[in-house]
């Protein structure tokens, strides 16, 4: 059953503020905010407000004008005619077919209006989990996007991360791409993700995200990872994704890539945005999680490969021990998630590092008793055999209140 709209919005806000997931039915574990990692949430907008209101100008600025470089057909307007809240917790960016004489584009009078918002000068991110939940428009010539530009902007040398782009002639596919010096424009490096069974992205809301670490960027749709890029993918060209980037939301009409709208494209078209969040800090580091004998939750060998054991080890401040809280109840290190192997629920099931995939095996709850619980199993993160030796594997086990199940964040 789908939760009521208001309830879902409140739950999201809670997840964005702290590492809290819904506990399994019947769990007696009391939940509390994980204050030490609350600061990991650096940006969140759930677009609550009255219908017709403008976006929060403390978070967003609205760009105006056309886009010569891409030969797009729209003029981006100010105010709330093309970008406004709908009163139901959404931002709606509307593309309209209209050509008032005062909207001049590179080719003459524009044929369409739309909106483009960014966080330049208001918020930048460097590393973390960046996501937006959106329902995209449909139709030939439509080009919605959620993306980031490096600062200061000197494209392409300063870099671009496209979290999600869609062109209307591919209703079932979205694209994630990086651009930089020597790999920009049509030479950008990326991949597409296609919904199964001929579904269209315009039919429902979907969550588009990247998990961004110093030497990797991983793309997902609805928690399904579909590509990961590292400096090794650049063929010796420069990796420029180690600086602050700002966020951009826009709905373009026409251009080199999507082509122009045609008679099949109905207007107005809308990009509906449910939320945007960034859930880690402006640095590459996160927070240590300390347990038995004052030792830390550690990724063995600092190896980001899927299936790498998660263990207890002397705290050393390395990236293998820097954990951040995702807005979806995940714990993340090295660009991946703390995961219960095979989605198991039995006592003794080992935990590991794995691509973030949105499953219940990667959801965790911090309790008032300093337990870290996987709600699916209703069991605790546990040091195997109560053994404080370096390298002891971590696992799931029935919550007993023992010292080998007590964790301090920070």
C-alpha cells in the first residue's frame, strides 16, 4: 500500500535529517536521532508551500535567457510562471508553447518558455549522495535534466556531472554522464538506464541519484546501480571531480540532441520534482563508528569492490572508516553501502560493502540503546564472537544488549 502523501513527505524529511529507518513490525527498539551524523545532510528541499508560490530563494536562483550553445528553443523566465510549487509538496517546471516578442533567442523570437534553477552561490557539494525524485515530461523535443557544474565555471575544464537527462524520443531511457577536458559534449562518458517492459519514465515518479566519492561516481535509478566511473575510464585525461559543484534543475525544449518538438508533442509539459537532497558533507570524509574495545567499523583493505568484508579494526581515520548517512537509511563508505550479504536475516549473516541498490538489506536504524539495527531482520550489527581482535568480521545477530552490539557514531 502506498503511504499517504503527507506521511511520505514527513518520513523523507526525517530520513534526510538523521540516520533513521522504519523498524520492523514488532521491534521493541526505541529510535533516536543520530546527532553525530545529522550534519551529514547538507541540502534538502521538499518543496512544501502554497500552490503558486515561488521556490525558496535561499536555496535556488532562477536563470533567465536562452541557450545558444545547445541551440535550444526555449527562453528561461523569471518569477513563478514557469517554476512554482503546486501546494502538494512538488516543484513544477512548466514548458509552454508561446513566443512573446520580448523573449529573444539566438535564432530570433523564442517559440517556448520554461525554467532553469541552480544553487550557484547558495550551495555547493563535494562528494556524497545526491538525489532527486521526479516525474519527467513526455514528448518529442523535451529535454529535462538534473545535473551539476564545477566551480568556478569554466566549462568543460571545470567539469559537469549529469545525474539524469532524458530526451523525449527515448521515453523509457535516462542517461548519466560526466564531461571534462577532452571528454565533453558528444564525447562525454556515460551510460543509459532503461526501464523494463516498455514503461515510460513520464508515467510515475522515479529517484535519480549519484554516489560521489573522490575517485568514483556511481549512478542509480530507484536504487538500481547502472554505471560507475573512475579515473581509469578517462584514458589518461584529467579527472576534475574533486572540487565543489552546484546543482541545476531545468526543462529544455529542442536542441541538437533531442531535436525540435513536432505535432505529436502536447503543451504545456511539466517536470515535477518531489524532492532534492545531498546527504553527506562538503568533504571526502565522513564519521567513524566505534564499537567493542573502542575500535572502528572498517572496510577490509579499503577495498571498494562489491563483497568486501566489513570488520572491526583499530581506528585510523582512513576513508575505509569514514561513514556517512544516506537520506534513505543507508550507511555509506567508499561510495558504496553497508549491506547484509544476500539479504539474509539469520543470526550470523555477514555484512559487507556493496553497490547501493535500495534494498532492505541496506537499511539501518540507530536506536537510543546505541544499537544499529537492520529492520528487515530486526537484528543488530554485531562483532562476531565478541572478539575485539583486528579483522573480526561484523554480522547480524539477535539483539542481546552486549558490548559487541553497542556503537558510538563520531
